[in-house]
C-alpha cells in the first residue's frame, strides 16, 4: 500500500517563533489524524532546527523546501542536502513551480538536486505541473511527461522508491482556483502510467502522488477520494494548524 501524505509547504511565511508555535499546534492536533496518514511540515531553512525540536517525539515529519545542486564549497547562500540531513530533516521539496519560474530551476538542475538529496538519505517531494497557457493549449500532458521523464527517469528503481510526486497545476496555486477532482485524477493517473513506463507497474503503484493547488478543508475530501490521489501538498491552508489537520482528516 502506498503512503497517504499531507505535507504543508509554508513557503516564505512566518518568522521563527511563529513557525515554532505553528509546529507545536500541529503536533497538538495530530492525534486526530488517522495513524496511516503521514504528516509533514516544510518550514523555511531558518526555522528547521527550532521546528525539529518542536516536532521531537511526535508523528510529524520535517521537510525543507529546497536544497543546493552542489555538494559543498564556495556557493554563498546555498544550503546543501548534507546540511539538511544533519538537522535532521527527512524530506525535501524539489522542483516547485515557484523555484522553476522565479529561480530558473531546470529539469537538468533538478536531477542534480534530487541525486544529492537521495545520497543523503532524504526523501524527495518532486513537484510537476503545467502553467495556465499550457493547459489552455492542451499541452499539459506533454509538459508533465517531460518533467517526469527528464528528471525521474534518471533515477534507479531504488532511488525512485524514496520519491513522492506532487502534481501542482500552476494556475491553481494560491489562486483559490482548484483543479476539479476529475482534472486532478486524470493527471495523477497519467503520472502513474508514465512512472510505470520506466519503473514498472508495481513501483508506480507504490509511488505516492499528491495534489497541490488551493487545497483546503472544503475540497480535500473530494480530491483525496480519487483513486490516484494519495494526499496533498498544501500551501496557504497549511499555515493554520486547524485547517491543515482538517485536510489531513479528509481521507
Ligand atoms: P496553495 O495551497 O497556497 O495554493 O499552494 C500550493 C502549493 O504550492 C504547495 O506547494
């Protein structure tokens, strides 16, 4: 059985004490969530050590939002996968559309990042998703196929077993415009089929594929009920502990 996962991507929100409080609130409510749901929070780099303390002994796992594409050395301002693993952090989000769009992250660069993260035994939440104009032109399947093939097809089966995929249509992120459950399911099924082309049906069936983009307590249940949707990568709603937990209770 593949894992059900609800992960909160805090993006560039909260200062450290707020992040610590939010993490504690989430831990406090986490008992309400069925035990087969993996809960993950992804605060900014500055928060990781303090949030790690707040999560200690709880069921909530810690993720970073990015890591460097280099191992170590003279790369001012970068944070390596090894540094993250030393916090310790268990997961890292890579390939988020905001990183691709605003920081020029290419598929080639993401291959490097993912390999470095996996080498440090981090699990990776790899994001894919089309822009509005790509969907309007009917190119979304091609875009997603390249994001999966040009990146994940460079991994071994063992490496792939540590990767979670998040489908986040760019037009649904922070816009209040959620993909319908039918639109999301269709893409999730396509992603799973694409993964199966390289890694086989069993591996594809074991891969968790999360939906992201204006996922909220009010729409999570319908999304999570879809056959190929294994949870959510939550932005805005993950900043309110009660909403994040309500989403995690929506399976
Ligand atoms: P929102 O939930 O704010 O739309 O963000 C989704 C997202 O980008 C999570 O990574």
